[in-house]
C-alpha cells in the first residue's frame, strides 16, 4: 500500500511514548508511525511504514481518527 492510499484509508491512531514518533497505527499487518516535522521548514507530518517514509503532509486526513487526549 502506498502513501496516497494510506492517506485516504480509515485509520485509528494511538499515542506512543516516543517523542520523535508520537502516533502509531496498523494497516494490512504493517506498523505505521507519524513523525512530526519542523514546520514550516518541513511538512507538518511524515507517514512511515516500518522505517520507510511514504508521505509528507500538512493537513490531517479526514479519514483518520485522532487519538483521544
């Protein structure tokens, strides 16, 4: 599954204790992580599948659920 597909897929994110990757989810048996960028010099978010960067974006996808506070 590529980054564009994952940005449109319904995903439920949970918080982690990892400061560099504060959110994680699973899709098709693979672990997804969000890295927060140094905005505005970088994109706000980077989506990783395993260790591979698959998408950079600034607006939270509508299909994704944010973790509860």
